[in-house]
C-alpha cells in the first residue's frame, strides 16, 4: 500500500522504455525502491521494476492538436495571449496585423495594402481614443524599454506597470512627467523584488536626471504607501559578483563582511551600491580573484574614490570584529 500523505515526484517519459534520470524528477517506489516513471501511453505513474501503479487515468490538459512550426501553432491555437498589465489594454483588444498578406500567405495588391494601412491607422486611433489610454500606452512602452535596458525580468515589469496604473488612478501625474513616474515605478518594483538597480542606473536609461528620479520616487512611494524597505547592499552582490566574474568563495566572503558590518550598525548613511562594490573588492584581497579598484569601478559604475573609502571602512570593521566572526 501507499502510505498516506505521500507525494512523490515522478519521472515523465514518452513510453515505458523512456525514462529521464534527472535527480530533481526521480523518486523511488514505496514497495521495492525502484524508479517511478510516467507512461503517456497508459496515462499512469508506475514503478519500472515491480510494476506498481501509483496513479492512473491521468488527464492530459494540453491541446489536442499538434504543431511543428510557429505558424502552425498560431493558426491552430484557439486562445490568445494571457492578460498582462504591461499593455495599456491588458492584451484584451485585437489589432490588424502588420503583414501585407492574406490568410494563405499571398501578398496583397497595392490597392489592398493602402486600404489596410488606413484601417490600421483608424484601428490604432480607436484603441487609444481617450487620454488615459494614450498615457498608459506611452508610459508602459517606456517602462518596457527601460526594463530591457536594465535586464529586468517580466515579473518586475508587471509590478512596475501596476504601480504606474495606481499612480495614474490617484492623479499623481499632475505636474510631473510620464517618464519620471514610469522610472520611479520601475525603480520601486526592482527594489520590491530584491533585485534593485541604483538610481544612477535607472536615470541613465531614462530621460530624467537622478535628482528628479529620487524626488519623484519618494513622492510615489509616500502617496501609494509602498512600504519598501531600505536598500540592502547584499541585494547587489549576486549581480556584481556575476559581472565581475569572481568565484563563489569571493561572493560569500563579501556577503559575510557586509553581514558583520550590519551587526555592528556601521552602514547607516552609506550608499548600498558603494558598500557592495567595496565588499567585492575587499573579498578579492582574500581569495585567488585578482581585481583592482578600477576593475570593480568599471563594472559596478561606482567611483574608485567611493570604493576606496568604503573599503577602508570595511577593513576597520573587520579589525574591530570578533575573529571568530570572520
């Protein structure tokens, strides 16, 4: 019998003779410790050794059709893209395609091309016929552009789009630029996801300066009660360590050095970005990684003076700390 509350992870294969051996998918049979596999032919999970069936009559929730190219997939699919906040209409409206060809791939005549160009123009006007929709279209396009430049993932773009929508609904754009609110929303979303980007980085890809970005962000965070925690320098370490191509040991030493500094309450008033860069540099002095202050400065966009000053402060913290902590 199968013990209650047993939730094994199964191997999926296309036939009884095909079994993936990935450790993340493998499990053992509760009777003979054999490997549990999934057979699509029978729609059941069973032991490859003794044949014990653990689950049967499994429902295939995928499409009933088969497609081998992107064109076939788009032709056979009966559903659209998922709803997303990154589009002004959340992806629910339709639009006339940009290809000048018919369903069979044949090119349209010159007269038909001109006709559909006029139809596209009117279609665009109807989809953005009020000021709010035009505002959202411009702002969300800016957020997507900046997120791409900063290499931020889709979930952060979704969060930034939601923050901007809330700001628009509360009338926070009065007297402020669309770019400023959009950049502030993206900066806040990145911090909420613990993958922050510095004010300098966001300002560099936006059309506003750093001071306006900081001022607008404080205003948006206060009015929307975002409740974002202060920047943690350790949140910058994974990205800096990857960009500097240092070892895991160096990153671990840098993280531990910052944690000791936090315990001594020695980081107040210091830039988290500068502290993270200095910690990376300090850690390379104790490992086989060889980086100069100029190397770290070029990768992290933190000045050599800042790295040098924060480095000296971290050395003093290390000297004052309990040797067992380091």
